[in-house]
C-alpha cells in the first residue's frame, strides 16, 4: 500500500470539486413544479371529501396525490444526500487515498463499487432526467430504490416531446441493467490511480 503525496490528493480534490459543480440538478427541478401543483390540488380535494364525510374518496385521492409528490421527494432527497456525500468525500480524501473511511456506518474505499439510479420525468414540452445519490454496492439495500426510480420513470417519463420517451428508455435501461455501477475512483475519473480491481475495501495504490 503506497502513501499518497499531497500533489496526488490535490489532484483527486479537483476531480471531486468538478463533480460537485455538476450538481446543478436543482436548476432542473422547475420541471417538477407541475406535479407539486397537481398534488396540492388533489390534497385540497381530499380535504373537501373529508368535510363531506366521504372518507373512502379522501383516502383514494390522497394516495394519488402522494404518487405525484414522489418524483419531487426523490429528486430533492437525491440532491441533498449527494451533496452531503461529496462534501464528506472531499474531507476524507487522504484516508481514501491510503485505505478506507467510514460514512454513516459504511466502510468506503476508492475501490468500493457504487451505483446510482436514473429518474425520468416529463411535462409536455419539458423533460428532466436526474440521478439518485450514490449507493455502495453490498452495503446498502438497493432493490427498493431500483424499483422506485424505475416505476416512477415508467409512469412519469414519457409525457414530454421530444425528450420524454428518450430519457425514459435510457433511465429504464440504466436502472435494470446496472449501467451506472462502477468503482468510486472511476466515477471521479482520476487518471493514474488503480483501486485494486474494484473489490470492496481494496487499498488505493498508484500505478
């Protein structure tokens, strides 16, 4: 196991900052404003049904409203979770360069495999494709997230012209075929480093 020099660590830091600058997904959240409006209107309808003592209808309408809020909740959760993880990553680069570090009880090294899931959402002429936060393969339970992102993309992704169907097909393929699965060091795209073949917990060694 080699000890990373300060120059090497600074090179990785630049890659992390580049990834953080790409986190402009919040700028695309305006596309998700329509389901928020629809969800609020549905909740008002559910409240009206409760006043009329039509509890069955109120329950059904509330469930539909929750479905419309789901893409928004996932996009916001992914944005803030990813930013928090990248900030942790930036502050723990020296530890990752020489071995591993712990994040929320999960041991992570530069060779750990991580995965993200795609979400496609469309509103008539505007389409949005975002990604989930990074999950560590073998350490996080992935199937609930895979199902959630895949189903929401299938339901909400098609309805934009012309990119809706394209983003939807791309998202479904990526989620079902694990196209966004790779080593952490590869996602940072740092040349000249190898993380031991991608096995979990492998030390970072210079090539």
